[in-house]
């Protein structure tokens, strides 16, 4: 392995990781029904085939009018307008208004030609049959959505690389775009290694433990928008791992290997990754706790993460890198924003300077606000994470935080 | 409708809504593979069938020893121990250590009987064949995970009503619980009403618009852990809506109706909901903008939300109530915590006192931190939400916020 590899802070490690990946996604695209596309990433930009709204609409119940006919109207001196008819919902407005005329309209209905504003129903009253008194003036355009006010015809409304949220799905439907081109969801192969590891459904003999990492990591991959591919439990030793990793590299878009946590197991993982393709191992060691013995690599355009075998370390490191990588493989740009909750620490939390500490915490709602109570437990203990609601990150420049300190908690 | 109905603040409206629902979920349960149970809610509490770890394990590579044999050891005066053998990974530790003996162990391996601590490999050196020098003392229990240190046999590890995150799935797998009882995901029927509304795949005639709400709401329901049931577009008028709502009430666990936004359409919705069962309409009007004309009801134990027809109003109100309701239907307790990002407003934002304003914002990453730029657009314009990254809530007690004010942004 090159000499310059050293322990890096996580942000710098991620930067190097992303830099070594191709800018343009190499993943194929597929046609997807827009209605089922929540969380998918657009492969083609979308331009509006027509304006939205496609015709002028009223935003209130009332009377479509020429605004000029209402100027100066008041309860003491109403404007009298003759009612030329009603605009039926879902139909073209057949009426054409002349001066002194009004048309009854319902919210969302089409504005008839000749009208340029709508008087709210509560600002009118019936004078005679087919005549109303307008008690309040309206200005031109008042209570009217103009054609194209939301989107103009031909406007670029969604760019390639956009993650589709509920609102993008709605916007596409409004434009009649009921099918889209989307990047295939990245397949993430998960390899769990170790002679002591057995499948969860089996009864472990003394000295054996059940596989946890395959399932925690699968769930994290699903949550991050990828498709987990469970590649099974790989025995210790270079041959079995090389064979499994080579197969995973051919059939998946990304690989996660949970190396055994022993020094020799980690060395084997790095060796195997190095043989899969160029540029190979980029980072060997990240300055975080837990999770320091992490390997980040790219082989022929595909990211590979070598994780410690401890379930808590593996989970925390995967949580840092999975989402940015899965997004990047689908060409998503823009910063990844992580919302947090503010809380006060219930107790002192010591930390070593020079590394980021990820401390699992329980949150308690109190009258004085949220209190974050550290959940202590070694990184081998998966129930440490079960007992936690969030993580507090202790920055590398500090040697810990005091009880009562305000912290930002990432929900987990 | 009863006289006492009035416009309520959203938190109070939600409280009344939840209070009117049965405490115990009436929804059926089903068996689910734990590996596929991300986001599902446990219907039965889980106790540990055995301790975790099930045997004492070393957390480091090194030598299992009797701690007493290392007391006072130092580089100048090492403790000499004879190596009785190696504990093979995944096998029972067959060795039983006597005084003055050590056994080679690898991280995660079983501690042999007679040993009570592990010396790290780097604190030992080979003396002769089958003999090591220990250069540093260890205390009893050092570098050892004790049997049951994570979870004791019989311990209640997960309570009924727990939402399964990746870590709970891992914890269940560690215990060999590969199948669980889960509440069925609530079916949420979505009824989109209006004579002007046509399906997205059709070509709207003048005066018609495509259905947006069915699809934005479906995506919100999926995101909140429910199963959307698209009940179709219902024409205006009480008969069609009553028929569709009655069918939805029989076959779903919850109903959302997007009423036309006209006053008469809203009245029809309230009338229909009132006929579905007791106690009926609880809240008619919520003091938020947009979204004031919201109806919250419970009919025979099933929640019903009547939303304004405007896509932005419908989306914002659904976002407030859907998640707490879907959780409640599955018996999830505990507060719903909403993480946020801190940002500074780019401009003044006016607001009326006495209501909560939900202002869509775009977020920009600047050297001075995040800046929130309001996205203005009327609540009829779905692309207002497409252009936004988050929502800023202006509290009811203020009359707006100034440019530069720190705000909390909920990502959307």
C-alpha cells in the first residue's frame, strides 16, 4: 500500500473518496412510473410541456369582473354589475364579459375572457335578479392566478440529478409527466467476514456469533436509497474473500466489507481491495471513535468501504459515507444537509483531542428542553445503538464537553 | 355541526385528534421477516432468549491470561507466561488456563476458562517457543466482554410499539429473532374531489386541471409508514363523495379528502364526514397559513382529514398530521421529534399575529452559514414546494421576522 496513507478526518476522507469517483454516473437509467418514483433520481431534465396553470383561474369564490368597473366601490356607493352567467367547474368559460358585467366563479374555475379580476363573494350582494352590488373595489389581477404563474411553457422545471420528493412527484403529475427516466438504484454488496460468524437463523455453537452487520448495513443501504445485496458470510482468509469480492465487484455498484476486527483480518481486507482495480485504497484509517480502522477505496469507478467488524463501529462509519456515495453514484449534486435537535448534556463527556467522537445518546423531553443522556457501551454491543435516539459528535479540537453543554443531536 | 367548533392552533388540534382515537391499536398484526422489517412497528415485546454476548469474548488481539499473573509487569521486569495454545475463531476455547499460562486469542474470540483478562499483542513479546514476556499488567476483566454485558438472558430488549430502525433489526438478528409480529401498515385512502380535476395521464380540456394531490399525498403517506390507497377522483356533490367515503371508511384505516377549495365544497366534505360515524368532526379550521380550512375528524375509531384542495395547503397540513396519526394507529408512543437546521433569513418575512405561518425556503450554503431565502408563491402553485428545501415556521405570537434572524428550518 502506498506510504502516504494515513489517518484522516472524516470530512477530508469523504472528499478524497468522492474525488476519486467519476463525475458522471456510469449507472444505467430506466423508465419509472412517476407515481412510484419517491426517492428516485431523475436521469433526464424535465421542461414544462405547457404553462401552469394552463388557463387563468380564480383563487376565491365570487364574481369575475373588469377591475375598472369596481373602482371607488364602497358599501355606501356600490358598483352595480349585471351577472352574465356562471362559469361551471371543469368547463371552458364560455362567457365573454363586456363593461358593466360580472360572472359567477368558484375557486379554481376559469376566468372568462374580458374579466381581469375577481371580487370575493362576501364583498358582493344580490341587488336584483341578474344584478349584484360590489361593495369593495378590486385591482387588476386580484384573486387571479395567471396562465404560467407557476411554470412557463418550456421552462426547465427539474434538473437531471434531482431526488424526487413528494412535491416533485406532484409537479410532474401537474404537467402530465407520468413516467420518467431515473437512474437505477445502486446495488450495494455487503460482505460479512469471519470464521466465528454464523447466519442469524442458525443456533450458534460456543465461540460462534450471529451475523448482525449484514442486516444493519442492509437497512442503512435501503434507507439511503440503495439496493442491498447480501453477499453472505465469508470465512477468514484471502482466497475466499478475494473470490467473493471479485464477484461482488462485477455484479454490484458498490461494496461494503466488514472485516474481522483483528489486525490480520484487516490486513487481508486491504490486500483484497487493492487487487480489485485502480486507484485502490485511498484512506486507511479515519480519525473517529468508534470506527478508526476504516478503509475507503475506489476500484475501477466503484466505491468500496472496509469497515471494522464491530457492529457499532461498522454502523457509525457506514452512516457517514453511505448516503453521500449512493447519491453520487446517481449524479446527485449539492450539499448533504443533516438536520439536528438541540439538547443539553446530562453529564460530562470526556474525549481525546484530535479525533471526532460519536457518542450515542438517549433524548429525554423535559420542561427545560431536551436532555441528551450518553448511552455507554463498547462498540461490540449492538444494543448500545438500540438504546440510543441520536448521536452527538464531539469535535476533534475539544477534550470533551461538560454537563449542561448545548449539543446538536443527529437522530439515528 | 356543534357550535363550539372553532379555529385551533395546530398542536391543540393534534392533541384533540389523538385523544379521540382509541389508545390501543385496533389494526391487525402479521408475521414479518426481521430482515425486511425496516420502519415496521413491533406488535409484541421481545425478551432476550439468551445473553449477549453468549460467551466471554476478547475485544483485542493478544493473550488471554490470569490478570494476577501480570501484576507489576513492566518492560524492565516482564512477567513470563507459558503459551498453552491458541483459541481458534468460531470454536469453543478448549484450553483451561492454569497459573502462569496464557492462550493466544483473536478479536472476538472466546476467552478460555481460567482466564480473566487479555493482554494486547503489542504489550507482549515472544521469549522462547511457547513462552511470552508480558510488559504491562492487566486488571481483571480488561479487554474482555463479559457474557450478558450487552443483554442479559430474559431481559426485555424491545417493547411493543417500537419502530424498527436498522439497529433494532441488528439486535433482533443477534438474538436469532428472524421473524417478528408487526402491526399491519395502516391503509390511508386518498380521495381527491372536484369536477375540474382529471387524471394526470389525460389531456385536460380548458377549465380542467390534472390531479396533483392524490400523488403528493400518496408519497407523504408512504414516507410516513402508511400504505396509500388511491381512491380516485370524486366529482363535486354530496352523493358521490358520501358513496366513496363510505367505501373508503370500510376498507381503510384512515381517510384523507382533498375538498375542493370553494366554500360549498368544504361544506359538503364536512357533512359527509359527519355521517361516517362518531364522534365526527373535531376541528374545523386550524390557525395556520396556508391550510386554515382543515377538517379533523374521527369516525368509529378511524381518523379523517379534510384538506383544502390547494396542493400547497394540502401538502403542509398533511405533513403536520400524517406521521403522528400513522404512528398512533400502530401504537407507537413517545414524542415525535423533528430535527431542524439553523439558518439566517435573507429578507424580512411579514406574518399575522395569531396564526402559525409555514414559509417555504431555499437553503444556500455560504461561508457565514446557511441562508434561508423565502420562496414566495400562492398556495395553488405546486412548484413553490419544488423550489423549496425546507419550511420555516413563524410562531403565532410574532408579526414576522427580520432579515438576518436565526430560524430553524425543517427539511421537506
